[in-house]
């Protein structure tokens, strides 16, 4: 580890800036984290306590959340098979329109005369009841109010009364108590005035059932009708001041519509209290038949099999016509999954089925105080788990996990066991914990970044700080402020900087004018900053820099490698001046999915292989050949090899005994870098592999990561190209063999095979039918538009290690901001060329 800076020293841009924290610093950091944890837990505890209090007080908002969740659970479960012995005889649009048929042909449709116009004659209901009971129905329940005399006269009521006297014990009539369970809707002391059937109807054996339901806070119906009657009785008892309420002089006991229907059918139901409706599904889940089917002889015989359809069934008569507006909000209605509202008669069918089969979902915990304790425990439990981590993402995962876990448990209990667990409020509480935690963390992070920005702005001239700033998008303006003074600066009284081409913490690339040459031609200046005050590190850096410059100067002798024009150092910064290459990156052609033809790729290989052979002859391995390091020069359309930032000389440099540097650092680009280079042991065959991958990408238009490999690591690519030359495919396959011993032993050997290719076997059309266009434009932008001015990037990857840095680091990505490397790689003896 690096040594700690002296306590008396101020912050300086040296390796001391990366010193370890002192014991006091570490304690301060621990203390800040502990305080932050306490604050987060305190906020979470308050949020949990608020939710628990709302549950304990049984506030309306709690009822709203719980009912919404229960409705969602029903909808997520989806429809289930309804009871086959419950049928709805629907007063639907089709039945309401039958009067027109009667008016058009009275003789033919005489049976439809009672339903000629709405309201229908009560004789129609009398005839339907008669037919249903004679066909073996268990009970007939009418969701129709008969609280006023018939508009068709006393004879109509008398006909209906006679049927009730005959079948009344199996018939249910509706009663409406005009009360939705909300006391605020009634004036103080006002009694509920029910709409009951006519007295002569009540005097029969017909059952009377209330069709009312209590509306929940979410505006939906969830509870059975008897729950409405229970609350109504409590309200009337409160008004009368007695323990038991009167029934407005009614002699018969109050029954809900479902209770009355089951009694009329002679079916016993569970005596235990049932509160909630078990919804089987959306509208028309239960079997529906139009009302007129029973009156009209044709559908009665053909559709209903002369009434056999109703044998041993409970028949509920009610409207489903939109014109009557008897629709209500409930689960499976007015939601994204089920937008159709539910008719009142469908809700009544669900209540009858719920009571008959004892399906009512029941709350596991009935007392609000116990539910409040459960909510508090869940909230504090999740808050405690969130507090175990300082990472915002981990805490968010805990919150999401808590919500998901409790939602799944509640859903399983509700659907699997018809058991209601308090769900909505805990989910809201945990979600609030997560949002509050995120808000607190976000605010704290913004404050930290504000303090960091202030500190970075103070030391923005430090290379180490500039490296930190370069990795933060929102701090880039700090670099711009400091670099504004660089434009126009004259280096060594000769090179005037006109533009910044690239920048990093340890190096920058400038476009400059050589003011001492006629016409002030443009060149490229690359700067390397040494992040160390250690004299030994600086001396080592100077030696390595001079060695690298010597290598670049030798390489620049080739016409397809940028020439080194000058190198110098100023104020512990090193500068390389290089020839500017005007042209277009190969990457910019391929990135637009424009693969090259076989002939164009062969020409590229013929152009580059001599360059690579020359580089290897100078004892150098490029180590980063790829499309973005190849330029097609605008002047002569020749390919130029750039970016020798990874250049390593063969000769072993003598290391200073008091200075340690890393011995092996993997440099290259993933996908173009073979396995031996990833392991830190590159050879000249590594460059051949990279050029082969580049050729494959040029032919297929596919980047390396999109190419498939066989089980033994070989690349599978030629099947993507139509009419590929077998000879060319064999050459490229040999270049990219997984085992480097099976590759070509030199670039010259590849070139020899390339030159033996039969030109007639090569196509001029790319795989996609697109052609490779030559470059003619020129612009001063870096790699984004045609005519790019490109320069080699060696300083971006050439860095110096301080003398006290560990040598365990093995890859470029692992290097911390103060680490820089420049280590030679020897070319081993090459085996013979593969057959």
C-alpha cells in the first residue's frame, strides 16, 4: 500500500493524495455512516408508526387501500367456474325489444303481449314463475321492485298475487332500504324508509330479501347483503336508544336477498357470520338467458328444452339492460383488465353462491389494534434490513423485496385459503420507506457531490484531480474552465495549441501549429503528465519516455505509420509531436453496417501486412490493432496504422533497485485481443490475430462480440458471407486460430498466402450488397464524420508507476488513477509456419 501523507502536509497532486486514511479519518467516516443509519432508521420508524396508527384507528384510507388490493387480487386470479345451479334470467336489451315483434304480428307473437312496453305487466312475471316452477326450478328470485300498484290496473296485481299464493314459498321479492351504509347521507334522527313489496304480495308465503349493499371507501361493493342489514340495525338502534331496533312495523324478519333466496330454495347455509362476497368473475360469468325465452314458445322449446334447462336450479331475474342503469362498481369492473361494469343481478348471483358454498373470504385478524401491531412489525423489520447496507441500490432491493414478499404471501392466503391479511397499508408503508430512504440518500448524495465539486474546483490543476473529473460527466465544465487557458498556448516557443482533441487525467492530445515551419502546418501534440513528486519515479519516467520516443521515431520511418517530429519535456510533463494523418477511420465505415467486399478486404490486408511486418522487424508488438486504429488516408487511399499507445520494445529495461513497476499489464481491446495477450504474454501472432478479427468484421459487418465460437474456441463466421472464397476463408481462419501455435508465425507468411489468391475467386460485392466508398472529404473532427484527422494515441496508454505502488495489478482496468505503465514485451522465438 502507499504510505500515508504527513499530518502537517496540505493536499498536493502527488501519490500522497492517494494515501490511506488515518485512524481519525476512518473513525470520522464510520461515525458519519452510523449517524446516517440512525437517521434513516428513525425516519422509517416514524413512517411505520404513522401507518400503524392509521390501522389502529380504522381510518377510511386504510379501508380504501385494503379493498383496492382485494379487488386487484380477484382480478389477478381471473374468473373461476361458477355454480351450475344458479342461472340469471336477464331483462336484457333483446327482451325489451320483443314488444316490437308483438306489435308487428300480434297473432304470431301473442305470448309477448305482457312485455309489449316497459314497465312490463306483472302477468309476465307471473307466467314466467309458473313455467319455471312447473319445470322443476328450486327457487325464483326477482331483483325487481313491486312497491307500487301496477300501472295496468288491479287485475294485473291480482294475477301476480295468485301465482305468489301458489308458489310463494319458492319465490323471493326484492326490498330496497334506500341506505348505502353512510350515516352522513341521512339527516340526523331520520329513519330509513324501505321500499317493500305491496302488502298483498307480502301476505303470501313469498320471501322478501334486501337488495342493498354497503359501499366501501373505494366506491365498490365487497360485503354481503347481511352486513348492510347488520349496520342498518345498529343505526336504528342508535336512533331508538334501545338494544334492538324495530323493523318499521314489518312482521317478517329482515333477510338479505341471498339469505331469502337460499331459504326459498330449501337450502341450508352455514350459520357462521360471513362478511365478504366471493366474486367468481366479471359480468356474465354466471349463465345468462334472456327473459323472453321463457314467454315465447319457440325459444322455450328449442333453447330451453321446454324448461328442462331450469330443473333443480335457482333462477334470479334481474335487468342487465344499459337503459336501466343498474350497474355498480365491484371487483372485475371499471379496471384496466375488466372495464365492463357489473350489473346488480350479477352481484346478487355472486352473493347467493358465496353464502351457499361458504366461500366468503375472512380476515385472519379482526381487531384493528392487532393489525396495527402487525403493520408496525413489518415496517420496522424492513427498515432494519434496509439499514444493514449503506448502498442505496441494496436498500432499494430490500424495500422492493419486502413489498413483493408480503404481496405474494397475502395473495396466496387470499386465493388459496380465502384468508384476508392486511395488505394495502403495509405495502404503502414499505413503499413510503423506500421512497423516503431514496429521497434522503439522493439529497445526501447531492450534498456530497456539491462538496466534492468545491474541492475538485480548488485543485482542478492537479493531474490526479483531472483524472477524477474526466470520469464524471457533471464535472466536465471544471475541465473546460481550466483548459480554456490552454488554447493559444505556445509550447517550447514553437507549437501553438489551436484545439484539444482528447483529454484524460494523465495525458492530453492537442491540435497545434508549428510556427517555425513555413505556413505553420498543423501537427499533433500529445502530453504525458507524471503524477508523482518522487524524483526516482520522474527519472524512470524520463528514461521510459525517451525509449518510447526512440521506438516511435524508428517506426515513423515507414510511410504508413505517423512520423515522430519532436519530443521534449516541460515542467515535469512530456510531449510528443507527431505527423497529422488526414483520412477516415475504418471503424466509421463498419459501424454503419457497411461490410467490405472480399476484394476490398484482401487489398486492405495486402496494404497492412507489410506495415505490421515492419513493426515486428523493429522488435515491437502493436498489441491494439482494430478498426478504430486503422485510417484510410485521404491523399492516397493507403491504410495507415495508428495508436501505438501499447507499443512495447523487446529489450529488457534495467529496473532501478529502489523502484518497482508492474511486470505484466494486459493492454488491448476485448474481442480483438487473443487469449495469450489477455494473460499478459503477447507475441507477434497476437497482432496477426487482431488483424484477422478486423478482416472478419470488415467482411461480415459484425463486431467481435457478435461472432459465435465452437466448443474449442474457434470463430464461426464464413457462413455469413455469400460465395466466400475458400482460400481466403482458410487464410483468415489460420490468422485467428485460438491456439497461437497454429497461427501464422509472421505477417510476411500471411502476405505470401494472400498474394497467391486467385483474383477470379474474389467478389466485388459486400455480403449486404452495399459497396465500400472511398474517402474524399476532410474535416477536423475526431472519428465522427468523414475525413477524420486521426493521430496515434500512445500517450493515453503510456504511464508511470510510483515507486511504492503494489505490483499485483494485472489489467488496465484495475489501475487506480495514479498508476501508469510502460513495460516492454519481448518477442519469443517463433515456431515454423503451420501447414
